[in-house]
């Protein structure tokens, strides 16, 4: 009985390590033959630099521009008020 359990464990372990080795080899081969970096078209830069600012920066700019009610405004409202 012990011999059967030991043989089964050894066979399962051997299968596991062979499968792991095949997986590693396939991963390495896929990386070697993978296409190089694909050239993509760059995103157009925003026309207004205010659009790239986060909400905290927009609220600071609105405060400096002395816009009333800026603390309750959403991002789109701040952008509209600052432009």
C-alpha cells in the first residue's frame, strides 16, 4: 500500500515538474518571438493646459482668480469658469 502511494506521488511530482518546465520554455520562446514595440500614433496634446490640471490645481487657480463659489464646483465647471 505504501509503495503504491509513493509511486503515485512520484509520478504526480514528475508530471508537475515536466509541465512547469514546458510552461517556462513556452514563455521564454514567446518573449523571443514577440513583436517589438508597436509604433502608435501619439495622442494630440490638449489645446488648453487647464484641461490637464487635477481638481485641486483647478480650485487653487480659481481661488487665485477670485472666482466665487469655486469650492462647490465640479471639474468641468471650474474649467469653464477659468477659461
